[in-house]
C-alpha cells in the first residue's frame, strides 16, 4: 500500500500500530472488529494463565501472535514458542502443549479433525484483559488528506455492507460461496457459516453490544498500554495520529 499498489488495506490493529511506530503514516478510517478473536487451545484444562508456564505453544509465523507474547512477557511465563503456518498439525500430533487459534478458523478445524475440545481447554484473550480489537480499514495519511471525501464514502459503503450481512446472513453466505467458486478458491459451506457467525459476533462491542465501526478510544488505550509495556512499540500512538480525528 505504501508503494501505491492499493489505496485501502485491512490490518489488525496491533499490526497497524507497529507499522506506525516504525514511521509508516497510516489512518484508521473504519474499525470492523471490536473484539479479539484469538485464543489458546490446550491439550489439558487451563486454570488461568499460570497453566501456560514453561509450556510449548504454537504460534503464527506472521501476525496475530504479538498479544499472547506480550502476556507471556508480562507474567514471565517462560513459554516456548513454536512457529507454524496457520495449520493444526503440530497440535494434533502432540508436538506442542497448546496452540494459538482464531475462533473463526483454527478452532473449527480442530473440532472438525475430531479433537474433543472442552471449554476448560480454551483461554480467550478477550476474557483475560487482552481484548484488543483486530481488523480495521486503513489508508496512508497522504491519501487520506488528498481524498478525504472518497475515503469517507468508501468507509460508509463498507459499513452498510456489514450491516446488510448482519441482517441477511444467508444471502451474504450465498454471495461468499459463489465468489469463492468463481475465483477457484476451495470452499466449505459449514466452515464458512461458522466463520461468518464468529466474525459477525465480533463486530459488536463486548460491553455495550453495539456496532460502532470506529476505533474506540478505550481500545486504543488498552492496545497502547499492552504494546508499550511489552516493548512491541516504543511509544504510545495517539488517537489523532491513527484516526486524524
């Protein structure tokens, strides 16, 4: 995006903040996710974060791992992080004690692979004080300044699309499956329905149940505290800096 290949991009909030911290000037023009979808799946019951002490935990090679790693660093858990590329093989083989998973993806894969997972084996980041929202829509600060009206219209059209999907989930799913087939992407209706349900649930604020489609100050404040404390970013990102508001 910074090279002009695209004007709009979807980024995890943590990823966007690390890029801004490194000098990339990005503007959040719409916050889709209001909750964190990440969780840790363990082979054995988890009695809080202490159950992870000195355990081998699989993590994604690219993105999505910063939040649990910040947790590990804060509590000095000594987790042995084992990288994987978005799959469940390490967990199923028993090579690791636990694995990071997205509620809309890897958790479903594990269940479909025959893993009998109980709620005691799951530790959601959003339930232990690490509810940093995920995907938002971003543009460069320069593009925002030059095309503010266009950006506003794009964000509003995207918001209407998500609201339509909330009100018409079956029709939205039909469009998804048709689009996947047209583009040769492998698609499984049951898997996509699970993903849709999880994603639509995360559009709403965990406390208020409302869908604002904007980056809430409290979410940025939480992200700043966790990322600065763990050294992932050097200094806090201001609300004006990331939203231009």
